[in-house]
């Protein structure tokens, strides 16, 4: 777990980069920062250290146990081992991230990260306090079964989190075409954080955007459709308790109100926005309605 520990020590460096971006955006005339929003993001990030530590403790034991039942034995010391582990971790991240948008139970934790209406480096630190409860770490259980040692998993995950920090910015436009084709970039991730119908539930990549291209969830940033950040129904609050727990409160409310077992199941595992009475709006229905209004723009 050394790499995860190093990420904790890297937080002061992240804060320095946040301040540098703030200075740069002010010089350029940008309005990417709102101090109450950034303080809320930093507060969520500090609380996430506790959640992250608990997840690390749980997964260390669980993955060490699963490793005993590995399907493959291979030498983790060979030169291509770490690159391969990074690719496998990124594949698991893609599915964990995608399901965190498609299953409300996992979204209840992940929505924290999307709740800011600003997009800057402080947004990268806006992380959930309830990841352990949500269980969105489950796809990573594939890794020890593939014979990947726990230490290598932690290293790959730490590198992934560190990589994803820098893509939370509007200070960088687009990278060279070859880089945009293979890797996640600020442009691709701006799309992911946007609430424009065109952009909803797109670009789940961690490091490699190739997964989105492969599984049909890629969307390029369109200059004529600048991203609008936040969630479909914005919170209107900078209170960390509201940011961290509002969706859990909504789930509890909908479970109590559900009149069928299907309604209860969908309150947990249906897409965010689904309602038992059929009056809800999910990303899919919002995008479909937009496409009907503007069929040429949706192509």
C-alpha cells in the first residue's frame, strides 16, 4: 500500500498546483474558481482520506485472500509486468466508474465528485466519504484472481489517481491528436463532468480513453457546445454534509416510498433519476429527448 500512502503525502503538492492554477486563471481572466466551492472540495478530499484508508485496509485483506485462488502465476518482476498491471487496473477502473454512473447505489458515493459547478484542480480533490459502503471497488477483485499481487495493484491504482489529477482543468485546451486518441485528457474529462445532454455519461476513462472508444461511450468535446458542469439537479449548497450524503438521503426516501419490490430494487440499482411512477429523467431519456429536438446535432 506504499503508493496509496505516497498519495496522502502528495496532497500538499496538489494544493500547490491548485494555487498555481488559480493564479494562472486569474491572470488569464478565467472564472474557474469560487472560493466556497474550492473549500468544500478540499474538505471532501480530507474526509476521503479516512474512507480511502478504510477501503485500503479492507481490500488488502480481501485481495490477499483472493490471490490465493489466482488463475495465473506470473513473474511480477519482468519489465512488462507493471505496464500490463496498469492496463488491467485501468480496465477495472473503467467498469467501476461506468457502473458508478449507471447504478444509483454506487452513484450515491460518486456524485460527490460531480457536484461542483466548476472545473478545476480543486475539483479533483472532491472525493466521496462513502466509497466503502457503496462498494464500487468490487470490479478490482478481478486483479488478484489474475495473479496480480496486492502491492502491484496498489501501485497501479495510485498511479491512476495521480494521473487523473491534472486532467481536471480548463487551463489546458487539447493535447496533440495522437495523445487525445489514446489517453484521457483535460478535454475528454471536461466532457465527462458536463451536464449538456450530448455529454451525459460519456468518457469514463481513467488513463486510457481507448476503453470508451471500444465500448461506445466516447464523446469528443465540441467547441460549439461548451461544457456546463455539475449534476442534472445542482445542489445549491457548499455544505460538505449535503455534498456527501444528499443522494443517500434520496435513496432512503425512495425506498420508503416504493410500492413494489421492483421499485425498491431500482431505487438501489436503477440509473440515477429513475422513478417508480415513470416521471423521472435519466441520462438516457435526457439525451434521447435532446436528440429528438436536434437530430443533426446529435449525430
